[in-house]
C-alpha cells in the first residue's frame, strides 16, 4: 500500500475528502483529480456493490486513498472491501465498545486481529502477498461511525478500544435516533455531538464530519475536526447542472 492516510490521521493532519456514491468509475476519476486528500466510497447507501467498488478502486486508488463504508460492521463486508484494496474501512452504527473491538479485529491480521487471509487485488492477486500482509495492520485505517444515541452513551468505552483511528459523526442518523428527525440543530442533538466531540478529543481520537455545504462544516472544522467529508458526487452534479440551467435561462430573457 502506498498511501499514508492512517499516519496522517494519527499526526492530526486535516484531510479533505468527498463522498462517492455513483456506480461509475468515471465520476470517481474526476473527483480523484481535484486534489482531495481521500475519497469516501459509500458501500452502505446507494447502488455500490462488489463489482462497482472494485471498478472504482481500480480506477482511482493509486491516485488518492479510498476508504469504503461497508453496509454493516460485520466480518464479511470488512474483509471483502479490504481485499479489494481499500485504504481503510468506515463501519456504520458502531454503538458499543464490543462492536468497535470487532471492527478492529476484522480489519487486522493475526496476532492483532482475525482478518481472513486470501489472495485478492490488495495482495497483487498473490504476487505481493507477503508485502501486503506485512504492512496491512500498520496501514489500514479503521474508522467507526457514532450515529446513534447508544453510541453517544457508550462513547467513552468506544474510544478506549485500541486500533480505532477516527470517529466519524453521523448527525442525521443521530438526530433520528433521538426522535429529532432532520433536526440536527436541536439542543438534544447538539448536546450529544458536544459530548462525543469532547470525549474523542480528550482521548486523542480524530473526529470526522460529513456536510453538504462548506458552511455546515465550518463549525466542526473550527472545533478541530480533521477528517472532513465535503459534499457528495450526486449533489455536485445536480447543483452544477441547476446553476447552468438557471444562467442560460436568465441570459435568454
């Protein structure tokens, strides 16, 4: 592996990323050429399955680190995306320390974990097997999402799990779990985010946040969040097209 995303996370570097959801390598290639530090490849929501994830990684992962969000914090999907060559994994709905420990275990080879051993793209289809397994535990980034009220309750024990490289907040799912669907500015939601923020920072665990606008991300950047997910491919396409349509219609009047 050639990327140092995990090292940069540990060093406290601010890492600018964006989300890839479209099942087309071309859109990921366009984003990979825009100087983002990393790409968030979303295998949880949307249409991306193994074949599409592989094609996207083949197209861009030698240009920019690609971290894949798996559909669940389970062994099979974590093993699969890492074997495809992902730089790291994002595990959704990690609500307990036991779940967090399992995510780390699934992502690490023995003796640090129990990741299954196979011959896949990450290993050069066998040609670079030893090189990969000798470095994977050090290089693969493990990121868990705090996006439920239960995760907030257990955040002290979650961040105490060795091998967790960052915690990514999920404000919309968190709001829904608190009975505040879509109300990310509700005091119950902001208090929960504050608690996660303070706990992670006290433990020295990097924090991440997703936002669809620069304005929505600025408060978190100001608070020291370093793993930034700025926007999503579908909204970039839609907003640019809408802007162009509006401009040409106005000019035609």
